[in-house]
C-alpha cells in the first residue's frame, strides 16, 4: 500500500488519493462505497484550485475590468438618477420640515398671545418678539418635528435612488 512521492498529486482531493490507493490494492466493499463519510474531506486539508478554475477566474476578472460602452452609459445614468432622487428628497425634506415647524410655531404663538398679555406685555412687544412669547416646549416640539420630517424625506429619497439604480442594473443585465 505504499505510494511513491512522484505519483502523489498535491492539488488533488483526499478522496481522490484514497480512491487511487484503494483501486490499486483492493476493491472496496459495497458498504464502504455507499458510506458518504469515507469520501468527505477534513476541514484542515488543503483545498487547491485546478488550473482550469484559475484560468476561468482570471478571465472573469479581465471581463469585469473591461467596461463596455453600455456599462459606462449605465453607470452615468445611475449616477444622475441617484443624484436627482437624493436631491429631490433633500429639497422636500427641507421644505416640508420648515413648513411643519413654522406651522407648529404659529399655533404655539396664537396659543401664547393671551399669556403674553397676562404677563403685562404690550401688544407691540407680543407681535414684535414672538419667540419670547412662545413656550420652550413648543419650540422644542417644532424643531424635533421639522428635523424628523426632513430626515424621513432624505431617507425616502435615498431608498428611491437605490431602487432606480437596481432598475437600471436589471435592464442592463436583461438586455
């Protein structure tokens, strides 16, 4: 059952070596041939690539490096589409957030006008300095709401941009 060093293929699997050794010395029994545990590789054994796999990997890498005109146009389209969607989301967030925060502050101001008069402020002071009349809870609520709405629209724009990029990739792969 000795095998010379010149006949060992170091890149082969352990199962192939066992099969060669067994075929030279004796035929396996039917139970041993059906047992899948005998053919499994140990996790510490070397898992080598054959030359054909190495060549195919190199060809795939070269193909990935080469960009066709179609791929270049698609990447430009993805960039502009993503930029457009993110810009739209940011603009919507800024506008809707500002409007919502302003409306909350306006309602807080209308609610605070009677309290401003009760404190002894004049009508001119209540209208000239509305932020002094509005309570701090209203100011904080308006700010948090404005930022929340802006963040929601920015994230929504980013997700929409990802969806558009995926659509362009799908069209590129299918055509």
